[in-house]
């Protein structure tokens, strides 16, 4: 809990610190990665450093955590921390690395706030940092302990590589050794480590798109980003028979166990919902299921056959499709919940580009779905959180 001594200092300085996090966090990453360049090799995303997304996400999480403590000093914001902890464990973040982050983050804070910072203010923000860090460490230890093994990276052999819609590819992998395999949950993701042409190792998270309960297969589907660093290597260079390093499965946006369910996705954001839909079809669910999806055109839908087959296999399941390029029999343009009969008490799972998710979440709330029952998954740093906290 936030101490009575620190609370008024955090309350008074939060607007200032929040306004300067945009310069503090780049300063921090520059300091840390200069001193520890090994952290960029197989841990931090070079692309997200270059485009600023990682800095924005860190700023948002710090501001969001501090704001939550000011509003409720006796309550740790568990939902915010859970999202971060799952991302951290999928990267293999360790307890000692929080000391490294503290050193360079507070050097950056001291430099950027040199005109106003005092020892008392520094102590208050140190308390906030370690409240957040220690809470994350505790959650992350619990997540690591849930795995079927104590390894961070395991070798998996690519046994299939199948085109999936326009510029997408589905990879099917089998274990390459006898490491015990953790059974995933529908909606979870794995980290994939890839060697780039310049030798740098980079990691990306990909949602499992099918067969999540299997201990003999991992299936994920990726969309090629021609301007990216990792997906072109996966699509162009990785071949059947190659071995990739994968993490255990993580992710807190997973399918709950009862009541109506609505999936609202756009583009490659269909992957986590596809795994949940496949699980529902495989278990012969009697839940009311509504699948809403948006694409540029019909050919672009990466998991079209899988998802339509699974909808057909579920009694009473409903599928609605929106296409930017008009096709007879489908909605034209962007997804809209207007006029849809959303099931009462439905849980909604949303995934796609950030503007899409924001729009659908607002429409869902207007349609009467409680915000607590609307779940979203973000690919990469959670910039929604950053935007909400700024």
C-alpha cells in the first residue's frame, strides 16, 4: 500500500511526472541499453524501441499504476499488473532485472526533473516503483510456477507451413525434445525467438490459433509486415524442418467458462478468438456463440476456413462478416454493432487494430454490455493502456 507520507507527494507531482514521461522513458531506455546492450538481444524489441511504442507503453503503465495508488492507496491494481506480468513472463523477465530498470529509470527521472525534484519526491516515486515491481515479481513467480517445466525457451520443429489468406502464414510445430509441455488456454500466446539477418535475436508474441490443449503441437498464424523485422524472416526464411525456440504459453485474456460469448475481431486479430472458437467446437459447447469479423476483402481472412467450419460445428452459432470491399451476402464497410441482437450477459472478446477495438468497446458498452465483461488483446506493447493513463 502507498504510505501516507508518499501519497500527497505523488498526488502533487503526478501531473508533472506524467507530462514528462514522454522524455523520461526514452532517456531511460537509452541509458539502460547503452549500459546493457545484451538486453536488446533476445529480450527488448528493436522495432518497438525505434518507433517509440515501448516507451509509450512503459510511460502508460507507470502513470496508470501511480494514478491507481493515489485513488486507492490500499489496493494494488491487479488487472493492470496481470497484463504486464504475462508479457514479462513470456519474455523471461527475472527478479534481478528490476534492479537494473530502477537504476536507469531513476537516473533519467533525476535528469529530466532536475529543476523540481527533491529527496522527498524521489523517495516517494521510489516507493511507487518498488510497490509496482514487487507486486509484478510476485505475480510472475506464480506464473512461472504454473508451467509444466522450468525452462524459458524450448526447441520446437516446424512440421507445417501453410499460407493463410493474404500475406499470412500458419506455422505448425512439434516438440524437438522431451521437455514437458504446458497445456495452453484458448486465447493465450507464445513468444517466438528468431535470428535476424544481422545476427540479432528478436522475440515476438504470437497468439496460438488452434489446438491449444495439445501437448504435441503448437499452432500460430502470423501476418507478414513487409516493414517489420521478424515476420519477413518467419515467412521467407523459416522452412519445414527448421527448429524455433518457443516460450511456454502466457496471456490473461482467456475464454471464461459459462454464458453467451461474442468474438469481435478485425484482420489478423482473429487469431486468439479462432483458438477459443476451435476449443468451443471441439468440446461440443452449448453456449450461445456470436462471431463478428471485419476484413479488407474475403481473400484476406487468414483463418476463414477454420473459423467458418467451427461456427458450423456449434449449434446455433452466428457469424457476421464486414468487408471494406463489397461482396454480396456480407456487410459493407467497417464493423458496427448497431442492429445486432447481442446476447444478454455476454462476455465479449475484442482483438484487432487499436482504433477498431476502441470503437467496438464503446459500441458494446452502449449496447448494454458491462465494461467488466469486455476483454481485449493487444499485439505488442499495450498502447491502449498508455493512452488511458496519459
